[in-house]
């Protein structure tokens, strides 16, 4: 036990780094275990959109949304999602698909929506990058952008 204490005192930066990494891993484990939203691939998202009345929310910034987006999706940037929740209340019982560029922002949006009482929240894995490049699914472009 004395040797552990001696090691920690002599290598306090390494010990602190180990403690931080351990904390982050445990936090991620709990977040994954207790999350109340699901993840679907772009192909399953298309099937869900075809089978049911599904709301698609794109949480990217407006500039990104204008370049390309899923048809009939609504753009609500992640930073403004909390303020737009009253407008989305009518969709609480419907399946909600969330898309972003790579799938990272949509997880945060999933937490916000499930906390607000939405029952069927699904994040599109890989985001629009997977939608366009990996699966080559159709997109809609509403703005002009330079190539």
C-alpha cells in the first residue's frame, strides 16, 4: 500500500489522468446503459419513415441544412432545440428521428427530447454523412453553395 501512495505522489499527473479517464469511462458506461432513446441505421430510418408518420429533426446549423437534408425534415439547431420544444409537443407520441452531420450532436438532442417526454426517439447513426456517402440515400438541397 505504501508503494501505491509513493507512486501516486511521485507521478501525480499520471495518477490524475488515470482518475479522469476512469471517471469518463464510467460516466459513458452509465449514459449508454440508461439512455432512453434508440439508435437506428439510415436504412432502418427510411423504413420507419415509410411505415409510420415520423418526424425528422435535423439539429445541424442552417447553413449545413441548406446544403443537403432529408426530405420533409425540420431544421432546429441543437442550441435552439429547448426553445422549440413547445412547437414539437404535438409529436410527443410519434416516432422522432434525429439527424446531424456525424451522429454526435443528435445524441445530445436525444437526451433533451426524452427528458421533455418524447416517447419514441431515435438517433440516426452516422448522421447525414452516413446517409449521403455510405448508404447513398436521397437528399434535398434548398440553398446555393459553392462546390
